C-alpha cells in the first residue's frame, strides 16, 4: 500500500534538493505582448509547477523568460483555456535573474494563475 504524507507548509524541492516554499501568482491582463507575472528572483530561476489560463476571445498565449520563449504558443478559443496540472519537475522555467512574462497575441482579457518555486 502507498501512503502519502501531506506537507502542510507547501514545500517543494528544487533541482539541487534544497527545500523551497511553493508560491502563488496571478495576473488579469488585456495587454497584447508581454505582461510580467512574477518579478525576477535575484540569483534564481522561476519554475512553474502548475498553471491555468482563461481567455475571453480567441488568441495565442505563451510564456517567456524576460523576452525569450520558454513555452510554445498555445492557440486558445473564445472563452477557452489551458490547464497544466501539477508537475513536481515543473512545466518550464525562466533563466536565472529573469522575470516570468505571459505574452498574448492580442489585447484580450486574459486571466493567468499559477504555482511556482524559486530554484537555482
């Protein structure tokens, strides 16, 4: 039988084995191009563990480390969305000392919510 231990402190391990607190962020934006979701973390990367995106009108959404693509451009339908479930290893990560940005193909109301950890 497998048993799971609940971590009430919402901790995760980064790629070096260091314990990191899981953090949460969201942004509601209607700006085409880049919108910062998480500010750069000094000396660290931002690793996205899970993600939800909902858009009001059809468009493509991608994520960037500063201005470099770190995800594909997902085409979303009107009132459509994207869910990336929890991944212990993360879905994508920024470069060290770079912000996590969401990039929209149009100026359309879009909501982004995610969980992340800082990592070396």
